[in-house]
């Protein structure tokens, strides 16, 4: 990235603050809805968010959520086999692999024929430890997807979801010199720390900043 003159970076930050003033109410509302998924939702609601995050790599968020809603409508999310699921995962890429991940996650959190994901999550007192467990134990879930899932059930106050939209915005704001070609575990934590420091500098909570930066690229406050 060509480094911006100081006045251009100041202008970028001013524009970010303007957009935050414009979207803050919607961001607060969305984060409140995420928290309600955990506090007011059931096991199926939480598991649906996990499936959504399994689907998101190299796919559009709205398309992935539409897939989840379709699977729920057809009663396949909790009962469909790999073949049935794969047929319904278009336009998400790697359909057969993701269908396998969904079935494996479903089996992993099942007990006596029921999904019991909330008690497993409740075993953790610290969100970073929980994220680490998800990455190590749930197929199809990396640090980005684990952070995304935890944010979407109300546990994302300290986490960054470093997808391409966020990384592009961090480059625009010169938090990053360039977008990393690959996010190792160490690099993910480093960029997350840099984003947290920037959030403090501009006085925007990191959970708000995540949705705000996503908005600068997609023009909506979604998931």
C-alpha cells in the first residue's frame, strides 16, 4: 500500500468517526441481538450461529445466513446427512467439505439426540481460552470463524474478526502496511492487538469497530 500523507490519514479517521456517528445506534442494536442469541436463545439458535460461521470462509455472509435459514426451514440443519446438506449449501464454496464439518460439529455437541452446545461453552470462564478450544476441536473453525461465532452469541467484546473486509479497512487506515497473505496464529493475535490499540486511540470499542469497518466495505451492519 502506498503510504498516505498525514493529512490523508487524518481524513480517513475523521471519515471513520463520521460513519460511526451515523451507524452507532444500528451497531449497538445488532450487538444487543447477538447477546440475546445466548441469553434468550436455545441450543439450536447457538448451533445455527456455529454453522453460519463454518459456511462463511470464501463466501458472502448474507448468502451463508440464507443457507442456514433454508436448512432450518427444511428441517435439515439437525437431521440432514452430508449428502442432503451439501445439496443445499450453494452458493457457499467447498460444499461437501462444509457439509462434513456441519455433521461432525452436530455429532460433537449432541447428547441423547439433542444439541447441547451451551453447557460446553459455559465450562469456560475466559473467552480467549474458549476460542482456542473451538479452533483446536471444531473442524472448519479457525481463529476468524471462532471469533465470528463468539461475537455472534454475545462474547466478542475483546475479539477481532479478521476477514478480508476488516483487513482491507485496517490497511486503508494504515493500521496495517499491507494485507497479510496468510494469517498464522501468531500473526492473527498480532493484528488483533494492533486493531485493539487503534480502537483505543479512536475511542471506539473493538466490538463496535469490527462492525463499523465491515460497514465501510459492505455498507450494511449485518453479521
